[in-house]
C-alpha cells in the first residue's frame, strides 16, 4: 500500500491506502471525515466537493494518491479555531440555503472557493461557480442569497 502525507484541514497526516482508493473514500473511511458526502460517484452532483490546494475539486474523481504532498480542506476544516462556523456556513444557515443538507457540504466548499478567488462576485458568477453542484430541494435561490450574504460578512471581517 502506498504511504504518503497530506495536509488535511491544516494538519499534516500520514496516510496508508490502496493505490486505487478515491479521495472521497479515504476521507469518509479511514480518516472518518463524513462531512464530505458521496452522491453520484460520477462527478456530476458535487456533494463530494473539497478544496485541494485551495481549488474546488470533486473528491470522487480523484485518487487519494493524487493528494500526496498537497493540502486538502473538507467541510470539517472550515470551522474557526474557536469552533464557530465559517461565514459561508453561517450564511447558509441564516439564509435557509439548505434543506435536506445532503448537497450542503459541497455547496459550501464550492462557495468558499469562489469567495477566496472573487470576494465580491456577481450573481451570475455565483451561479456559474455552483453549476457543478446539484440540489434537489431548494431551487438555488436561497443558496445564491447565502453566498451573497457570506461575501458581505467576509468583506466586513476584512475591513
């Protein structure tokens, strides 16, 4: 079994896994990070979205070994040091940007990536950034509002 290290949610972690193990399976299985959801297994739904070196990726489409030596951030890694929610998570709650919650981790991670790259996105940019993440419950209106609210909150924190 290949052994390698990744920086997982800010901590260096040694990993032993089969070469064919998908990143989502490593996260949810041996690493016990079940916040990353496994949906379609074909990279269509976005439930498994994580950040790899700050970029939004679908963990069901990457082998775990592709993360060797790299930084992986999951939904569990967004919380602040004091345990409080990240502004994107807070906004999803406040704006009712979630219903059943299954797509929420992937949506939050995709939105976080967008806001890191584009702190004040337009509505069209938000919609475009979330295109690879499917939700069957909300109709996306409140999800877009949540991303807009998070952008405002994060701008206030930077000021």
